[in-house]
């Protein structure tokens, strides 16, 4: 992995990495210190990272462990969350990352749609209009509106799945 990609990846993930470490340390300054320490270690080890996902997984675990080590050094063992709580935080973070990737792919797909399709989605979901309201507004039958929405849903699903697959391939 190049130094530039490593630094960019860690800096992009910095807020999430520090937030995860805050669950351990409960001090933003100490969490920032841990992040900087992990950044230095990652730069020294950059040849061992094959992709961004592996780097981020290593960084999350390293920050957690360094946070626990720091608490042990200063003798504040009462501050350490249980392993189960820390695992729950880590799992939640990973789920949020996956959801964020899906949301980004969906936004990209919507942006690439024709204006009329985006308008129909905006009217239905942003404005909360019913099928009957949309039919009257667009001068179409209710059945035609529901068919159009169904086709849009299918197109969005396919587009988002393809984009997510491309992102996984790019990371591999």
C-alpha cells in the first residue's frame, strides 16, 4: 500500500476511529494521541497492508488495544468497558460503515437517474405523497405510478448492488 493511500484512508476514517477509541478512553485528547500513535505504526508497517479494509480493521483493533493499555498504565481499570461492550461498539461501527457504503451507492445511483425519475422519487419519499396524489399530479393512473415506482426500485437495487460490487473489487 502506498504511503499516500494509507494516510488518506486513515485520515478519512479518523473521526470514526477516534469515536471508537472514546468508548475505551473517554477522553478526546487521549484518543487523538492514540490515533497519532497508530498512524505512525501504520506508516512503519505499510507494506503489510494489502487493502484499505485490512488497514482499517487493524487500526480499529490497534486503537482499542492501545486505549486499554493506556488505562492500565495510569491505573484507571475502573474505566475499562467489558470485552462484550467493546465488541458491541466494534460491531456497530462495522455495521454503520456498511450502511454508509450502501447509502453512498444509492445516492450515486439516484443522481445518475433521469430528472423525471428523481422527481417521482422526491415526490413520493421526500414529500410523502400517496400513489393517488402522484397519479393526479402527474396525470397518470395510480397503477402506472406504482409500476413506475416498482421499476425505479428494481433499477436502484441493481445499480447499488453493482456499485457496491465495484467498490469491493477496487479494494481487493
